């Protein structure tokens, strides 16, 4: 199972990956937009948007691509490790 995380803090990328791995997900993390984001997203099982730390342009691009590929989108206000853990617990449990 795979997850794409859009937004968040650059210094937390390793923690995000580790949390996702604990729940059995492989994670792709995009904290900044580098090039065409829609080519890099692919078709994950879940798209997570950290709304407080993502640009509006990046969010629109990611949500549009998710709709096109019929990928569920989860929006989280906080970009903390606890918020990600809570979200993944609710999705898995």
C-alpha cells in the first residue's frame, strides 16, 4: 500500500516515512513543489494533504490529479507526527 504526503516540514520527512512504514504504507513525500507534481504522484492508495504547510497552487495540482486517478484525499490541518499517526490509525483501524 502506498501513501503520498503533500506538504509538511522538510526536517520531518524521515519521521513521516517511519510512521507510514509502521502502518504498512510506503510513502512518497513532497514538501516543496519541484517540477511537475502530477507526473510524480502516480496512483497511491491515499493522498494526505497537510493544509497548513502547503501552497495553494501545490494543493490544487495534487487534488486535481487525485480526482483524475480516483485517489481518496485526506486533509490534515497540522503537519505533526501525532496528526499523521492519528490519521493512519483511523484509516487502518
